[in-house]
């Protein structure tokens, strides 16, 4: 039965991932997420039903618009597949538990944020507020131990990052700070700090590799949101194991 549910959650994630692409691409531009219907950004032709199948449509069309042959961004199938696989893994990891709902909300938020930050280097307040409301309400009915943990984590990490931003004169974006507040509500302490640590390390390593390969210029601004997302996902699923491994090395 677990396999059946896993497949169902995979399909749900694929479908929602397709929708999250639309949200991530349109909300920063203040466009409606329901109108107009999905269309090619190049020739503006409305997509047919067979062109809206998550991941498979991209493969069948070989990454090109059926009408104008313009390339389709790999971001579309990536977000669809990522969301689907993460939904399935979250079910296999948490089962039907309270934290499964939190994981779905967090995965959904991070999927959208990856799109907005990669495309526009922006993390919209509207998206953060939407998910924050759901997480705050859900934490009332599914509190962490102690109950104040997620609220203290959200406020604490936000104030810390705000101080970093002030001292570094813009080293941390406002959208990143607010995103960490929402992650604090979802994950609590110490996982929110682990998220920051992992995101910083991963971002630094990727940045140095990019500079070494000539893909990134020194002092070039790069979106931090995807690194935060990766850090948050690692903390969600493996936070306890990572911290145990770290302390084992130290001691």
C-alpha cells in the first residue's frame, strides 16, 4: 500500500510542480496565475492538453515549442520532477503524520522560491505571507517541543540575519531574511540554523567553482534562494543525522 500512496504523491507533486512554475513566473510580474492560460513565452500560442503533461511533454517535444521551435527552459521539467520526487520522499519518510503536512508546505514554498529567485532574483512577499499563514495556523495544532520553539527560531534567525545585512551593508537580501523566518516556523531550532550553515557552505562552494570555471565573475550577485532551499531540505530530512555526525567529529 505504501507504494500506491508513494506513486499518488509523486503524481500530485508533478502536477503541483507545474502549477508552481506558473506561480513563480507570474507573481513577481504581478500577473494573474489563472489568466491567460499557459502559453509559449515566445510565440504566445496557448498550449494544448498534451503539452501540459508534467515532464513528459518536455521530453516528447524535445525541449522546444511545437509551433515556433523556440527552446523551452529546463527549469519547467526540473521543478515538476523535483516537487514530485520530494512529495513522494516526504511521504516515505514521514508517513501519514503531522510533519508530512509541514513538509508539503515547505517543499511547495521552496519550489516556487527557486523559480522566482533564479528567474528574477526576487523572493516575493506575497508568496512568503501565504505560506507563513498556513504554517502559523498549523503550528498551533501541531506544535514542536517546546511549543515556542518555531516562533523563537523564526524571530531569532531573522534578527541575526538582519544584523548581518546591516553590518555587511547589503550582504543578505531582505527576501532571504524573510524566507528564513518562514523556515524557522516550519523547522524550528536548531534546524533553521543548520539550514543557514548548509546554505552558506553550499553557496560558497558553488560560487568558488563558478569563478574558477569562469561562469561567475567576482562580486557578481547570484541568487541565494536555491541554496537556502537545498539547506532547508537537507535539514528537513537529515537535520538530526547531520548534526550528530558533526558533533561526533568534534568530540
